[in-house]
């Protein structure tokens, strides 16, 4: 099969290549998915699990990409709940080969059924962003109806979904981002917008019950003062060094959740959740897409196999 690979950690993105790899094997409780569309995270070449397995052993050549949408091609021993030919989407394991390939082996529990009326390109953009937004807002920050939340990076992949989920939950939502993102964030349903390039957001936002950060650094540090007592600062960027006075600070990494994936897919079907897909590129152009630095409005998705 064809796959995007990395072999040299020092080379970084310049070491990405399209090459032939053996067809993956379905271990116990695995499925092999014929990949129709795949999503990737630009920073994943910096993740230790891209280069070593769970025991710390070198596992190169590695295949990046950890979001997948496709069709079950093979079942491993003991696999239940899915069938050959079924449309599925979800997360691949961080320490195994990923989805920028024609086939990928995935633990069955990390996948959810994909309705026939949800496009593979949309589904491939949903797992990391959708689960991260949900887990950050509700599992970690425990956002409730009537509370207020400030979402940094509100026009981005995670932030745009977080805005929609928080609005639907009945929270007052303040979206923060670049000035060019104002209209996008307000159309998504945010009640107010803060321009991180111009506004002194730590003065303009006032105190909120929840801050959801995807940026880190100074923005994360300054956000701690905005959390009212009893509230939560939650971030996916880095462990926070400044904690809210009388509140909590949480750093987390997204976890697979089949039931929540199914719920997010249903929201897409119902029109309650919009996923921002920007460029769609073939596997042959995945290296160029991975290394491209210009800002894309929406996720870049790799189309591997036509539906």
C-alpha cells in the first residue's frame, strides 16, 4: 500500500515521503480500515509517540495522521461491534501508524459508525477537534447552562466546534482570535468577540466561569486571572504555570470515545454542528499539505480513496 512516512526525527517535515509499505495486520480487537479521508496535526512530528512505541522502542518508518474515515476492510480476532464493509470514523492510536495511508489498523473501540449521509472528508475533520472541544468544555471544565466561557482560537479547528457546543449548552460565549476571524466567530454563534491582536483581552473579557485555551504561552498565563472563584482554566497547549485564584487549572490530551463520536456525527447530520473543512488534497499531495505554512480557513483533509 502507499503511505506517507517519516524516518528521520532530525529531518522533521523535510523527511516526509510517499512510499510503499506492507499492508497492516489486524491484531486482536483491531480492524483494518480502508482509508477514504484522513486528518493530521502539523505538530505531531514533535510528539514522542510518532517515533517510539509504548515501550520506548524505535518504530520508524512511522505513518503520521491520527484521524480517519473509511470502510472496515478486515476484522482482527475477537473484534466485535463492527462489520466488514461498514463506514467508520475515529482516532488511530498515538503510538501506532496513522491514517495517511491507504489502509490503517485501529483498535475497534476507537471507531464509531459513520452515517451514510456524512461525507468522509467531514468525518475525518471531526475526531480530534470534536472530542477535544467536548472533553475540554464538559468533562474537564464542567461547563453548565447559564455560565460564561472565553474560548481562545475560536475560529480554529477545536475552537470553532467549542463555540458551537457551548452555545448549544446555553452558555454565554466569548470567542477570541485574530481580527480577521471576527465575522466567522460571530456567525458560529458567539455572543461577543475579542481581538487578540488589538484588545487587551484580560481587561475586556471580565471574569468568566471557564477559559478554554488552545494557544498557550502568555495568553494562557494571562487567562488565569479571568477565571472567577470556582471556575476552570482548561488548556490543550501546555501544562499551565499560573493557576486561577480559587479555581482549577487543567491540561489534558484528548481520549477516544466511541459514544461521543457517534453523538457528534449525529449533530453534523442534524445541522447543529458545522465542521470547517478547508482544502482537500489527494494522498500524493499530502507532503506538500503537511509542510504548507500559509493559513488555511478550515482543516486540510487528505482524500485517500474516492467514496
